[in-house]
């Protein structure tokens, strides 16, 4: 199993979710609003403060065989070609437990 975390521009969220919805085996997505900054802080030509830089974070746990497809789908749907499009991180997921049933591993996704 892998955990995929993607930090994207908030305005790209509808396109990314639409693209992910076309994947029939996708277990689910958690979406959060986050704040942060990248290498180019503040963006050139602006006077933004840290509190004004808002992004959207997606968190998805998938079986290993879906990892590449999910990453490519997010990358394609989130890309604008401009600075600040975001990042995608892929990490191993050691354990998943479905609280309601006690299922563990891939069946708990």
C-alpha cells in the first residue's frame, strides 16, 4: 500500500476530483485546506503574507498497483504550467485499520 499526498492549487480541485472519479477502484480521497510556502516566497511582484498562501491537500491510500495511475491522474489534472502548481508525495503505508470492522491491510482501504 502507498499513501499519496498532493498539494495543489485550490482552483484545480474540481478538475482533479473529476479525474479521480473516473477511476473505478479508487478507495477514496481526503481533502484539506492547508497553508504554506515554497521556494519562491513571497511570489515575485506580490506582497502576500504567509497567512494568504492557501493550497489544497489531497490524501489517498491505495494498493501498490494503483499508485502510478493515481499520481499521473493528479499530475495531469492539476498542472497549469505556472509556478506553484504543487507537489505530489508518495510514501509506503505500513498499516491500515478500518475502525468499524477491525479489518486490516488492503481490505481496510
